[in-house]
């Protein structure tokens, strides 16, 4: 059967790569990752706006089975995270399992034979026993429904589709929203612009970001004494778990983590 696979994975972000790696570790090799972009990485390929970085410490925001002792900062920038993902693809020999520029437009479960029939934007068809969706909950940019936005004459773009040709110097800029992306973008572009307006619907809770460069001594320890990095990761994990109580029950408790 042409284009038949045991597993089809939608998306080559962290979830898609993790699924692929775990399949290989279980002895599976007849699988394919379908990626709609021209490069792997998902969120960390799409979001390359000014200031783009992880808002979770990189020693935690990485695969537990593939620690990186050489992160440059506590909260690594976008390009470094994407490089880490590319490293994982190379190390686990996943490139041959990835089909780029392949956007799924249709997926139908064929109940009689228990398979998925998948069709892409190029009308190419695939069949698989298992379909694993790793498309990501935020993979599709969401634009606000604002009256007159279609007739706006200035530069208009989403943070996930950043216009690198846009020059901010001596311009008035409006940023809609104060979520995680805006929290990174605004400080990065504010020194350049003539005037900046920030529109928010609901104020977010913001606590200090203890970002700093990771010293060469720490990197040496993580490279030569891996258990030190493992202990650091566990500490970060339980610290964030403790913060969940504050987020859910009593936000004022977040002051304890400031």
C-alpha cells in the first residue's frame, strides 16, 4: 500500500519530536511526521519576534531524557531552543521521518479496517494505523475582530508571523494583548519606537524573571557531573508545582516567589 505507515504524527514541535523519539526507542520505524511549515520546530520556528525566549527555565523546558548542559541562559532565547530541537532530530535520526511543507486538510477514520485516511494540501494521501495529533493548541494565529482592521493602511501582523522588514524607528506602534508574547516584545521594541500604545483586556499576573547567564563553572558541572543538573531540574519542577497552588487558589501568594 502506498504511503502506508504504522503511525502518522501531526507537527514537529516538542510534542511531535518526543512522540517520534519514543516510537524509535520502542523499535518502531515505520512512522512519519507531517509538518506544514518549511522547517521543523513548531512554536519555536514560528515565533521569532524580538525578545522571543522561553518563560520557563530551559533546564526544565527540555526533554528529561535529553538534558542540555550548555544552555547559555536560565531562560534561553528562541534560536537556542530551536537549535536544541534540531540537535534532537539529528541525534535520534528523525530527519528521514519528517515531511515538510505538508499541511493536513482532511483526516477520516476508516472504521471497517481500522485505519486513518489522511489528505494534504498537495492532495497527497497517507494511510496509517494510528494518527497522533501534536498540532499544538496555539499553532494557529488568532486575530482580533476589530471593526475597520481590514482597511488599516499601516503595517499589521501577528507576533507569530513577525514582519522582519518592518522598521519601528520613529513610528507609533500599538500592541494588542498583554500575554506572554507581548511581555517579551514590548520591552524589546520600546526603545526604538516614537510612541507605543499597549491595549489589554485583562491584566496578567507578572512576577520577576530571574534570567541570567549561566556561568562556565555551572556548565562544567552539568557536563561532568550530570546528577547536579538532574537535581537542579527536580528543584525547578517542584518549585513550579508549588506555584500552581498560588495560580489556582490565591494569586496573592505569588508574592512569595518574587
